[in-house]
């Protein structure tokens, strides 16, 4: 069970990094996530059952997520629609799109196809326990994503992203079109989210169009939990704490699922718990700010 | 350098609250000119800057920057030629980023590609530039800008603006929010940078002494129009009492006109 928490936490950490990018860096609360996460899953499942190799499936899923993000950003930029509404629109439309991608089905099992994980398992056979190999594999994947993001935020473009969430006027004065930046940023973020969905589908062994329900809330909860673990403003630490937050969030959800019955809790209550976690984080942050200890702004 | 032709700007057009903030505005600023702009609150000074920089679109009229009609260009496109500094010292920098990151973002105008330019050479260049500010900031390049004082932030904003090599500087009361000592420091830096980089400058100020002491040309605005425009010899011999006298003269004339209009209107109404 323990490695299960870590593996799921790591898979969701990729999604949480995407949520962190939009919510924290861009200051663009993006709800597309609820649609782009299952989109990644269904693209992955469809391309795997269609005989594609897993790497191509992952790339396709990432690309699909980027397109979904583009749609949200374009609605926001072009029609001057508030970002929340733009995200909800895309998310709602994606539900239908995802069913189309699955060829008018709501889910698709991945039992008899080769996924990334069957490759990992085949390699691990007779060498190391499969669960551990899977864990190490996901640690590597998340590490690569994290380092790539860190590197990106050190580039000129990454720095401007940092300024955009902070002071949009400054970006405009610099001769950069904020609309273009939002397009790129929301696109990349949803690419990561879809990538996470693609891994989730393979880990669970099926893709489902309802996979994304409330996922943005769990992503945000992970980001906020991470902010309690580490206080820093170095980008390497910021991304690290998102990953740790995602694992911690999964751990809390596991506790709720397995020991919740002691207090009469069912798995149906987990979304309530996630929401309460966020509200509690906000309350504590608020309390700290009033006391002048200067917590991270919510 | 800048040419404004019959510029007009009306807020809430077509409603009972319609208010013309800039009207029949014509201005030509030559390269290298340093224009100071004074006027009471609501005279339209900041609106004028918003129109030039493109954060506000005019109701009618044309705007030329560097002999190019930029009337339809969005703000980020015009920004290539303009360096703008606001009254609020927080407006020009990103608080939760380090000094060197801020300088990296602002040292070049235009779109930023995902390449890493902040290297040792760049840092050395930034350090050299910060030494000129004489504020000890060269030793604090890894600190967040939020730890700087208002005066330091405004000085940094000024330096960053100059490094991005704009053709025109728009300074909107950029020392008004600072204490007198810091205001003096920032003002000294301003004149030095303008001289060194031969910047064409428009500076809004509330301080009549500043408006007279600095620059090569002085504009006074009232109710969206230029009412006084002096340069050269006349500007050199200007004093605060003479400026006030001039303002009073024009105002009296206005009152005269208003009275005539009123009586005229009354007669025709009868």
C-alpha cells in the first residue's frame, strides 16, 4: 500500500505541477484541468488500443492537453471572458470531446495492451520487485518533469512568466504581449495535466471520461499542502514542494479511505475532505498573514 | 519624435456621464526634448500618457511615434519605443522576484524566447550598472525586490528603463510617492540618465519648481488642453510667480468668455 501512495502521489504530482503553473505563477485559475486530465487518459488509451507505442501515446496526450489549454486561453484572450468561465467552457466541451475520442464510449479498459507499465514490469521481472521498479520509474519521470520545469523558469521566457502573475503592466511595458504568454502558459500547464492523466490511465488499467471530476481541487490542495511543508521562493523548491504536497495529499486520502470508517466516513466523503483541506489551508494562511508572519499569499 | 494630431478622448461616450478628458490636442515633441508637464488634478496629464503609451485608445485623432502612425497599435507594440515609470514604486518591478531576474526581464524589449541569458557576463553587467546607483544594491542581486525601499525600487525601475534603451521616457510623477531625500536622489538620477542616453522625455510633476528647474520645455494643462507652452529663453527665465501670473491671465480670459456666453445665451433665450 505504501508504494501505492507514492506512485499515485507522483502521478498526480505532474498534474499538480500544471495546476501550480497556472494558479501560482500565471495567477490564472484554470479549470480546464477537469477536462484535460481525462483527455490525456482517453488519448493514451485510444492510441494504446490502436497499437501505438506508449511513448507516442504520451506525446499525443501531452499535445492534446496543450490544445485544450490553447482553447481556454484563446476564449479568455479573444472574447475577454473571465478565466474561470473560459476554463469551465472548455472543461464542459471536453467531456463530449473525450467521449468522441473513446469512440462514443465512456470508458476503455487497458487489460490486454502493452502500456508503459507492462514494459517496466517486463524489465523488472527476475531482477527487482515489480512494485519497486514502478515506483523508481515514476520517481524518474517526475524528476525529469520537475527539472525541465525548473530549467524553463530560468529562461528569459520563464522569468517573464514569473513577472506576469506578479505585475502584468510591467510585462506589457516590456513589449511582451500578455495574451501570447497566457496562451503558452495555459497550454503547457494543460499538457502536463494530460500527461498525468495518461499515466493515471495506465496505472489504473482503464481510461474513464469521469476521471477528472474535481481533479483541479485535488491539484490545488496538493499545491497548498506543499506550501506548508517548505517556505521558499526558489523555483527548485517551489516545484519540489508541489510534488511533496501531492504525495501528502494522496496519503491523507488513503487514510480517509482505509481508516475513515472508524468515524463513519465513506469514500464518497473524500471530495468533501479535499475541499475542507483547501479551506483549512486558506484559513491558516490568512491567520498567519494577520499575525504578520507573512505566510504565502493564497 | 512624438506627434499628436487633433487628439480627443471621451469617457462613457453616449451616456449622460460622457466626459471629454482630452480635447483638440496637438503636440509635437522633437528628439532630445525634455518636456515637463504640470496641471491640476483632472487636467488630463495621466490620460495623455495613457493615450501615448496605448493603454487607452483615443476617441479620435492620430498619434505618431518616430514618424510612424501608431494610433491603432496595442500597448505592448508601442512599448518598444517607450519607457514608462509610474508614481507607484511597486508598479515597475515584480516584487516576488530577485533583483537580477527583474533586470533580466527588462534589459531587452520584445518577446522572450525560452533561452537562458542570465549568465555570469550578464550578472557582471548588471552589477556594474547597479554600482552607478550608489545604493549598495550591487550586493543584493539575489534578494527579492520586495525587500527594497520605495526609493530604491524607483531608482531600480529607472535604471531598468534606461537599460532597455527606449527612445522616449514617460515619467508620471515618479518621485511623488517618495520622501524628499529619496525624491532628490531619484530626480538626480533621472536628469543624469536623460543626459547620458539623450532620451526624449515627458515628465509629469506636481511640483512647479521641478517643472521650471528641469527640462527644456514646459507645458501646463487644464481641462484636457495645453494652456501654456514655453521653451528656450522664455522657459529659462520662468519663475513660479510668473507662471502663476500667466495661468491667472488665461483663466481670467476664460471667465470672460464664459460670461459672454452666458449673457449671450440668456438673450437669445428670451
